[in-house]
C-alpha cells in the first residue's frame, strides 16, 4: 500500500514538473530587449577608409566597445531579443591605422528593426521646421 502511495506521489510530481517546463512562458510577460548600436547598411556605407575617428563617430555614434588594450579598434555591437523569437546579433568592427579607418569588418542591418524606416521616424507636421517658402 505504501509503495503504491509513493509511486502515485512520484508520478504526480513528475507530471507537475513536466507541465511546468512545457508551459514555462504561460502567463509570464516578456519584454523585447535591445542592446547596443543599431547600424544599418546605409549608415555603414557612409564610412570609408581614410576617415578620421571623429568622422566615424559622427556617422555611427559612439562605439559600444573601446578596448584600452586595442586602441586601434572600435566595436559596434547590436543585439535584439524579442520575447517570442531567438536573439538577433550583429557586430561591426572598425580598425584604425594612424588615426584613420583602415578596415571595416561586419555588416549592418538591412533596415531599422523597430520602425522599418520611412514615415514613422518623421516628425509630426506641426513640429517640422518650416522652409522659407512656407513661412
């Protein structure tokens, strides 16, 4: 009788733990996580060999990693982890020689992830600066 009871408890516990693993996202809200610098291919195309560090910073922004031990290297890293699918990672490395861009490694994103580019990023009509003809 006691062994039947222990087997029943063991079976019940194993089914409970199995159910928890298959339904681990049930009822839990997960947020999208974005980290790093989002750099599109259009932005990366503006960076040319021979550009200064300040020019690169103007085009791409401040690099995520500036290693003290590798002063001639800037790393732009971007990761995007939506709650529902696997994480997306991108890495771009800019290598400098004599304070000028010597080599570019990596690839930017085809388009902006959140907005897809286009009209969404434009200012509303009432906030846009007026041209001389409109004034």
